[in-house]
C-alpha cells in the first residue's frame, strides 16, 4: 500500500484587520475587513476554501471561523484579494472584483424610494439591507435568510411563497475535489451548488424532500402537527421549537432555539442533512443527528402499493389485497415494480377500508387535503370518488383532525419505527373478509410463538446461569495465575528512577493528560526519550486498562491488531471495518488531547471511509497553509 498525504479541506479565514458594524451608502467593505453582529456572535467577510486562492464573501459563527454558514458569490469566485462590497442608492449590494466588474449582487424588495439604505449583520446570522431606522423584518429590502446555501439556521425558513413564487431550500456544496499528484492526494472544498437539495415540495399536500438532481432520494413526508412523518417521534426539549405554516400565501418550516445555544442543520456534499450544536467546552460543532437512515427510507424502495418493514425478511411486503406485479422479480428481491390489486374496486359504497397503524404516510404529491373536516367525513368523500385509494387524518393532535386523500398508487409507505399515523386503504368488499381472517389467524400464531419463545428463553437463561457460575469458579484460580505471569512480563522500575527521569514530574515535561492521568516526557538512564503515564487520584482506571492499552498499541505497531478481536468475530466481520474501529479507538487515547479526533471527525471517518492518521507516532508537517499528515490513507 502506497503512502498518501491528505490535505484537509478545512476553510482558512484571513485575519480581519478591521471590523465594521454596518455598511452605509458611500461606504465599502474590503477584503481583510469584516462585518460583525452587535453581540459579536457572527462575522461576515472574505475567505478562501483550503487549497485555493479564489475568494468568496461569506459569514460564519465568530467562535468557528472555519465553518462557513452562507456564501454570497458561491457560483462566481474572486480571483484575488481585491474584492470590495458596496451598497447602492437602490439598496442593492454589489460585489466588485479588481476591474470593478460586478461578481455578485443582491436585489431589492422595495416598491418605494429608498432614502438611506443600510446593510447590517444581525445576531441571528441574517445579513440584511434595511431602510435607515426601520428595523421591522417585514420591511427588509433584502435578507440572506431568503437565499440559503447549505445551512439552515434558527429563524431561517425553507418553503415556498406562492405570491412571489420564491422557493427557499438548502443546496449542498459541490463534492470535494480530489487531486492526485503521484503519492499526494488532496481534497478541496467548493462552495458552488452541488448535486443535493433539501426543501419542501408544494405539490399536493406539502412534504419534505431530499433530491439528487431531479431524483427524489429521501422523503421526510408531510407535517403531522408535531413533526414531519418520517421522524420516529417528536423529541421533546426545552430549548427548541418547530413551526410549520401552510396558508394561501406560503408554506414554510422553521425552527427556533434559545439564544444561548448555537445550532445549525447542514446539507453535506454527500446528501446528509446533519444537525449540529456548538459545544463551548470542545470549541467545535458537535453532531446531534448525522442524517443517516435505514434502507426503508430510500425513496420508493419497495415500489407502489407496498409497505416497507425494516424488521421483516424480506423487508418489502404487498399491502393486503395486493400481489406482486412480477413474481419473478419479487423472488429475486427486486421490489421496485411494486404490487397490483388482486380484485378491482367496485367504485361503490360496497368497497371498504383496511386500517394500517404506525405508518410513514405515502407520497402526498398527488393528494388532496382539507383542514376543516373530520375522519368520518373524509371516509365518506373517499367512497364517493372512484379515484380515491386511501385516506388519513391531516393532523394527529387532540385525537386527529383534517382530511388527507390519495389518488393513484400508494408510494413510499413504511411501517414507522416510532409513533406513526393510521392510514385507511380502500379494498373491494370481497377482499375485506379474507383479509380479516388472515389478520386474526396471524395474531393467534404470533401469541403462541411469543409464549413458546418465552418458555424456551427462560430455560436457556437458567441453564446458562448454571454453566456460567461453574465456569467462573473453574477459571478464577487460572486468572489469578495469569495476572501474576503478565505482571512478570512487564519490566519493574522503582518510583525514584522514574521521578528522576521526568525531573520529579516537572510541569515543563508534561505532554498532556487523558482519562488515565497526566503524561510526562522523560530521559532514561541510557539517554533514551520516554513517555510516562502517571495514574491520577481521580482516575477510575487502573493496571488492567493500562496494560490493555499498551497491548493494543504494540499489536497495532507490529501489524497484528486483529489479535485483539475474538476469533469468532474476526471470521464473521468485515476486516476493514474492524481495523477502522480499532484505529479510531487508538486515535482517541493519544497522549496529547489536541491530537485526538473530535466526534464530528470520527463521524466523517466512518462516512467517507478515510482515516486521517493523527497519531503522535507520525510526524505532522505544515505545507502551503495546509496540514498534511505524514501517513497513509487506507482505501477501505
């Protein structure tokens, strides 16, 4: 395996030479200057993605200048650091390059004469243009919150304005560019719009969609009154509130959070909608939700008129009264064709409905809804319409209200892993009786199986406990002998020798501190440099943990880390995944805390399957303002 050097695509921000509070008429903001919100929470300025000399105008959290939250000229970069931001008499922001050509501009919502336009960065992270002393958000001439990039901040809305036909949605950055120069591999971030979008589709009853180009890859579903239907359950907390608004003028979703907490939702270049909160202790964004989902959340994975149930095998099942469109494809686990009705509908009041509980509602793009009627009236309306295939409540609060009706095939329906909704699927009268008998028999069989498994499990548990007690007693003496042998294998050094080597554990020799205790640099008798771990009084670790850690590092260096794993697991697991987990664990116990990866880095390691080897045993060099780690990147 060759040696690779990896350039991280962290974003570098030039130090600001000056900070402005507002940009007024006749005033400019040049590259090197920043615009700062009143509380100092947010900054707007010029930056370059790592590995590039191109310049962009963006904003970031003051605590985290390396994470850009919004970019003005994401499609048209500046070629050098001579960019200037001005405001015109019409209240329009213009970004000029070195030849005074406009690289980017905003527009004005004003239908009146502007007297004194002012550009200001608010404490919410919203970059706005307003009239002089008019601070009313409804009168803003322009605001960045109307033009999101890849990040949704508290107070920002995604949705559609039916009057102005403005569609606000998140769009990912382009996938990191990969450049190879012999053994060197570098990754560069690109703020330009990428493949993925995340927003509200207003066709039928509005729903949340994640798309790759024009193809839907994930459907968050419609709003249920408390959450989007794909979420397993609403998460009660005291720091955030969600709001969904649907009326004749607009549909939008926004969330708000306590001012003391910094939060964001970012659409990654890989198409993951990830939620973060700022951790002051770690001085980093911490992932709250990594945006990954199971197989059933792949849009229309099971085809039409099916329900995906992740706990079943196979996971795709036809709805009752339906059969596979292609039995051959179905037997080969190709469910994309879905299912067809076994018995056509009579289109009369003799048809009935079968109730499905705990569901992610089907695709609502071809649905009809009415907020004012109840479920009984909804059923009556469905029976009167030959095209109606199913119905449900619109809002689950207070026992349910409103009516949602589907026309055509039911697509992307799944059994929810949380508190899903009830859906009533229309069937011919002849199918209802057979389905009722089938469900009744299934319940009896399930009850019998549960009772049998419970009795069998109790017997196995009792036998296992007896076997474990006997085995523990037999191995107890063997373990004591084994510990004594292990202790003899480790060199024994008296405390005074170690104290002398570390200059009596001098603070100047302290390298760092971990869960075991502080780590000191020392000089051994023969002049060899050593590292000494000293168990702290507050540590809950001891000799066993220390020996395990040493053993793990020795096996890794020797190239035999799989000896750490139980033999059964080695042969039943993916070797590359096991090695990656071991390596991440070793990175997390390095002697210097700053060399250990934070949780967001660990997640990126798992997602991208790239190991950024930050171990202290490898040298790290600084090259062209980019950290390059002098160690291989495993192609896992």
